[in-house]
């Protein structure tokens, strides 16, 4: 359980012995056999399995150990020897299980058999797969298709994801929200308008050739630690790595390469970030406007003096649209406003602009610090504008790099798990499988939550995920979730969204990607797509946790067969027997990306899904890369933070969690141990509010809409972050997040700027 918070200042580097020690502790706790260590050696390697943790690129040739502390934790977590068998669930009622913490629920181990909730005993009891499918099918047939929601957390393979979206559409709905809706959807909405593709343009080759790296709102050492290799290599070449983050994230300061035993014994570690700019939350837009403004002014001056211009005018002329309007809009912002809104001084921004202007090739990385704001979409577009000014897209060593979260979130969207019908090749699927696909827009994650709360949604399927923890508006959502007619959870472990359940509730336990998936034609291989659009084969290698588990593919097929009339053009059983056939269907649906899918994915290093922007082919409305003008410099233009005492709450991850999966209570890099029920505060704010370190306070959302949102008993932790903002952990702080507080266009919950008040306990 989360207990009293203990501060242990972190002075070490990320990587190195610290992570090896942390890993050893995890392996021990999970009761690991040597086979786990063997499994780790196959992680992210050709012929092995692709990590189930983050989506970072898998280099070829790989490092000796192509895994990090967190990837190893995720592997160990799935391969745990702990099991939740039917006796475990027979011993206690579901209501009694609610007393367990989120950590304890998952820690209890792998689910081993399909279970159905029995209202008479209030217990999950074993049920046969066939009976489960029959009953779920019957329930689905009885409701209008748009009353069901098919959520996917970004872990399932491309093959399973393709089957899942096809099933939902054959059933009659585009209600296919996924984790991306809470994550990089701001990116997926922003990029097509400006560069004509929804994904990043950078590959690992660009890291080798770059001269400058900008990082906005991405916590590499915690959330994509394998990327530290690329950053470390760049830092060694003297490449400036300029980091923008309100929090001091120590893991990005210094790094010891744990792949290099010599360095592990040496005392020296190397710096990663060369500069750290601690801006205000949501201050990125203003900071970028400031940098653009400097470039424009300096460029004008240079041209006047006959010096080399700073803007790549040839590129702007040949490839872009809207430069003049953009330049005019940027020049309208004066320095006091830029400084006040970014929280950075003009001198600090000049330092960045100078380095950026001196670099031939620049690439920009970003994460949730940009996307999870009301202005998330516009801010991503502003970052692209900054790159376009110097021709930094579609050139080796340069580009835009959204760092994706879940290991296959990018892949799932690219095989059309999407609520937006215009993004899926519906005509082609209709032709291939002889049906009229639904054309009505489906619900995204926030809309799904709204319709669960209003009662319009009657059934929720989760292909992974833990929505009552990961979504906003927890108080209302939990209550409404219990009123659902049906909850169907395809899952590996037990979580909160399974205990708070519908009238008809099923837990359908599936294989993990690390496990051997034996089907009619033998062990199967699946595929996933990383953050750099490379698609890799992945083959499980451990014996399944239980003989009763089924693959996600087999579970989806079982439900589909029980729900839909038989279809001569679609043989679900054949697909389950041989995943090659699913890949053939994917390739036939969209050959431009997936031709010769099976052959190419098996090549060492995988294959790259076509990315026209990388080749400077702009599939936008203007046929060019577009400069778009931001409406405002504000993080949240509609929500004027007025009055004293309102603070901006940033919710973040620790390095002892994967989203709602809590491995433990230690946040080593931030030096916060023993509890996650904390609020990180600037010492000046603490003084102003008269708060002591470790004092317990309550947090309430500072919005006026007649909903009371509160989290209680949070311990105050002094931390290096700007005045006026505080930070806490996701998912503990989610009850404070109003459902309507999301990015305007993408509906990504604005989890990085929640207006809150701190209330002292009497
Ligand atoms: N170990 C581990 N790995 C993970 C995950 C995990 O939970 N644990 N989750 C996975 C998933 S799904 C995702 S999406 C990624 C998430 O990875 P990240 O994108 O790194 O996500 P966060 O930790 O939410 O926050 C990122 C950083 O943004 C900073 N930030 C907050 N507000 C602002 C702002 O206004 N401006 C700027 N510039 N910075 C800001 C925060 O201080 C934090 O350091 O990681 C993936 N990998
Ligand atoms: N306040 C706040 N809220 C946030 C965020 C934030 O930064 N702040 N981040 C958002 C982001 S970026 C994301 S991606 C979402 C994530 O939100 P979700 O997708 O809802 O949550 P996860 O924690 O990733 O899902 C974990 C569950 O997936 C299941 N699972 C694990 N492995 C497998 C598998 O192999 N197969 C199947 N079928 N199931 C499996 C297990 O039951 C596990 O409990 O949360 C979002 N919510
Ligand atoms: Mo994510």
C-alpha cells in the first residue's frame, strides 16, 4: 500500500546500476525463473518478441541488451509466477476485492480462466469459452450497435487490432476509441493539416545525422528509456539537446549506458540534456512563438546586412504555404507577453534560437507535455512551423518525432481502430467482406465516457485498458460504469475496471505477446509498429501462464462468430488458425502500406510504412506544408485562471508504473519514495499557503460546473517546478479532471493543466 512519503534525493545517472538494482528487486518479487532472463535477451530482437512497454524504435543491429529497466519490469510483470485462479475469485466477493489497491489487484497475478460475474454470489465464477461467447453475442444482438463501445488500449498486435475493428464495423458501429484518444490524438489531428501525415517523420538514421535535438514535454528516462541510447550517442557528438519541461526531470540530466560494463564501474556518467528550460505548463506555445520571432527578426537583419539568412527561404518558397500570414501573426506578440506566458526569459529563448539557427539539421521530440493541453493540437502545429522555418522536415537528420506511448498504439490506428470513419478504407473493406460499413462517426474515449455517464452506451468492451482509472471524471464515471448492461474485458490481469462492472460482466483472459501462441498451423507470429513507423515481427517464447488462455485473435473471432451471421467471405476460424491470412487481408485492404506484409516484417529491422512527408510529398489540402497561425498564446484560452490560490496541476508518470499498472511506490529519479498520494509543490507556493513538507492536504478542482471533484490526503512534497503549478501522479489525480477539459480539436484530456485548489485539513 501507499504509505508515508520518503524523500531520497537522486544524484545518480539514469541507466547504470540503479536500473539494474531496481530490476533485480522486481524479478525477485515476481518469483522469477532463469527463463525470464532468457526472455529478456530476446526482447526487441530479430526472431524474438517486441517489448510490451513503450513504442520506441527497435534498432538493427540491436544493442546486446535491447531492453531497459522499465521494459524488463513490464516483461517480468507479465511473466510473473503469481496466478489468479478460480479459487482466488471464489474466496472473496467482488465487493470485497474493491478494498485492494490498484497495485495489489495486478500484483495478484495472471488471470487463468474465463469468468462471469454471478449476481447471486457477487463473485466472478468460471464459465466455458463457448458459453461466454454465446451469451455476449446474444446481448450484442439485442442492442443497437451504437450502444456498444469497443475500446482498445494500444498493446494488441496489428493482426488482433485489424480483426477487432472489422468485427465492430460488421456489427454496425465505428465506436472504436483507443488509448490514442487520451494520448497522441492531438498529434494525429495536428500533423495531417500541416504535413499531410498523422505520424512522425523521424527514423533512427536521423538521430545519427542530427545536429540539434529539441525535447518538449517528454520524460525519456522514465517513459522511453531505450531512447537514451540515441540521445547519449548524439550528446557524445556534441549535439545540443535542449529540453523544455516545467519539472526538473533528473533522469534526463546524466546517463550511464548499462550496456557498457566498463562505464558501469567507472564513476563518470555523461550529460544528456545540454540545457533545461523550466517553462510554465502550457508555456510551450509562447516559447515557440518567441523562438520563431527571434529567427524572423534575425533573418531580416542578416539579409539587410547581406549575411546568410536564417530562414530557409528556398524551402519555404518551394514547399510551404502560409508563411507570410504566419510571420505577421508571430510578430504581433510582444516580449512581455511571450515571457509571461512561457515563463521563460527572452535571454533563455535567445540561447535556444541561436543554437537552433546554427544547426544544419534539427529534430524535435515531444510527448504528453504538449498533447495533453487544451491547445495541444495548435502547439504541435506550432512546433512543426518552427521546424519548417529552417527546412527541417523531409531531410536526413531532421524532422518531427512524436514519442508514442503504448507499444503498438501507432500500429492499431494504422490498421483502422479509429472512431473517425474517414480515416478507414471502408469502401475497400466493404468490397472485400461483402457488407455496407457504418458511416456514422463513432465515439472517441472522452465521448464514450460522456455516453456511459448519460446512459446511452450500454456495453463496453476493453481490448486491454483500465478506463475507470485512465479516463477523466472518475466520480461520475465509476457510478455510471456500474449501470452498464455489459462489460467485457479481454485482459491479462485484474484491474479496477473489472471490479466496477456491468450487470453482465465477463473477464476473458488472453495470452501476453511474450507467450507462445499455438494455433492450427503451429506457433504464430504477430507484428507491431514502433514510433518511427517500422513494423516488426514478434514471436512469443514463454509457455502460456495457463492452458485455458486464448489469444486475443481467438477471443475476438469467438465473439464475432457468436454475434454475426456467417459470412462466406470471412472465415474467422481460418484466420485464427493462421495469422498469415490476416496479414494478407490487411495487405489487400491497403497495399500502399502493407504489400508483401509477411515477408517484409520478417526482415531484420522490419519495414518502414510509407511516409510521404519524409520525402517532401505533402498530402495536404494545399499540396504543401502549411504554416498555421495559432489563435492564442494561452495554454487554455477559455479558462482564465483568475483569483489567488488556483494552481495548475500537471499529472505525470513515475518510473515504477506503466499507465494504470502500478509496479511499486518508488519514483527514483524524482526522489519520491513510499507513496504516490503526493502533490509536488514549489517552496514559494508552500510558504505562501503555509504548508509544511509531508503535510496532508486535499485537492479540489477549481472549476465551476456544479460537480465536486476532490482527492484527499495528499502529502506535500517540495519540488523544483515553477510557482503557480503543482504536480501529482496519474491515475491518482484523475478524479480532479473534468471530462470537458480537453484539447479543443482532438478531445485529448488536458491532464497537464488541471486548475485546482489546495485545501488544508482541519
Ligand atoms: N515506464 C513507463 N513507460 C511508459 C509509460 C508509463 O506509464 N511508464 N506510459 C506510456 C505511454 S501510454 C505514454 S503516452 C508515454 C508517455 O510519456 P511522456 O510523454 O513522457 O508522458 P508523461 O510522463 O505524462 O509526461 C511527460 C513530461 O511532460 C512534462 N510536462 C508537463 N506539462 C508540460 C508542459 O506544459 N510543457 C512541457 N514542455 N512539458 C510538460 C512532465 O513534467 C513530464 O516530464 O510513455 C509510455 N511509456
Ligand atoms: N491524468 C492523466 N490521465 C491519463 C494520462 C495522463 O498522463 N494523465 N495518460 C493517458 C494516456 S497517454 C493513456 S495511453 C491512457 C491509458 O489508458 P488505458 O489504456 O485505459 O490503461 P492501461 O493502464 O494502459 O491498461 C492496462 C490494462 O491493460 C490490460 N493488459 C495489459 N496487457 C495486456 C495484453 O497484452 N492484452 C490485453 N488484452 N490486455 C492487457 C491489463 O488489464 C492492464 O490492467 O491513460 C490516459 N490517462
Ligand atoms: Mo499514452
